[in-house]
C-alpha cells in the first residue's frame, strides 16, 4: 500500500512510500485531477499528491541531495525566472498554496503557450509573464517585492541576471535559489571553476552563500546555490 508522510524538513513537501519500497517526493495537488507533466497522481487520506521527479525538476534534485533550507513555504511570494512549461513552477505553486504567488517569467512565446495550457490556467497563484529575465524593468508594472527568487535560465551571465532582478524585486534578507548549468556559461572550462566564478560575483554584490549543492546524478554539471541578499 502507498503511504504518504510529511517530509522530515520541509512543510508542503511529502515522502511517498511506494508499493515497490521506493520513496518518492511529492507535493499536494492544488489543482485536483490534473497532472502537469505526466507525473503520477496518488490519492491518500482524501488528498491527492503529485509525485515530484528529481530527474525532471532541479529543486526536487536539490532536496534529494540534502538541501537544508527550503525558503519556499505556505504563502511565499516567489519570482521564478525560466519557468519553461511549468514542471517545477507547478510544485512551487502546490507548496505556497492559494496564499502565495509565483510570478513566472519565460521569454519563449512557444514555451509560454504550453506553460499556460499545462500549468497557469489551472492555478490561481501562478502569474505568467512573457518577458526576458535580462530586462527586469520590463515587468516592473506587474511585480511586487518578493520573498524568494528562483533562477533557472540556462544562459550565460546567470549571476548578473539574478543580481539585477534581486536589486529590483527581492525583499531585504530575501533568499535566492540559483541553478547554474556550467555548459551554458562556458563549455570548455571546468564546471567547478564556473561555479566558483558565479559565486564570487554574488559575494562581491553582498550576497551571503548559504548552501551549494551539486545535482549529480540527476543533472550533470549543474549546481544549486542558495544565497541571501544582504
Ligand atoms: C532549463 S529550462 C527551465 C526548467 C524549469 N525551471 C523547470 O524546472 O521546470 C530554462 C528555461 O528558461 C527560459 N529562458 C532562457 N533564457 C531566458 C531569459 N533570458 N528570460 C526568460 N526565460 C528564459 C528558456 O526558454 C527555458 O524555457
């Protein structure tokens, strides 16, 4: 029998013991009956949970790899840069519930169409924004100050994009979940050197590094940095 229990550290995250003995992460489905990326839906005690696949979502990978501090919880206001088709945004939306809000920025109109169809139209706490995260002033009239910035854009100059968005939208002491894909910055340099360089940029701008997690085996040559704006 499938059993669902609260995650040992994070409110809004669950551990599902599957019939084969494996333990999967999950969130409680805010949009009952609807899956976003063909994830399995599990019913338990009159609730419905969506399995959260660490091979599809880097935040789930970071949790599986031992993340200590998840700054996203019930009621959080999140600016999510690089929402793609909504795989991770949908789990963030589940965790923050209707009290929270996730401003979701994506610059590809084709991807945004899919995002609207799969994710945003079923969830009142998701605000889709078709814009380029490198030009954060473009969404000035839509956004408010947020508690957390999540950045996963797989582009060069990721730290610069994060800093510019944080300067405009992050509350003092707010935290950032920053996912770095080494290949997107420099395909020839060692991933470790790239991660150090991005980290140094953040420190230079007054950010405090809280945690760094390599995402192997879920994502090769990727790192997550959790940092706080000073
Ligand atoms: C690796 S995917 C994000 C996956 C997503 N975070 C998830 O876990 O479900 C990166 C996304 O960022 C988008 N992107 C890249 N550069 C961007 C930019 N400058 N502004 C907005 N979106 C961007 C891409 O179109 C792509 O959909």
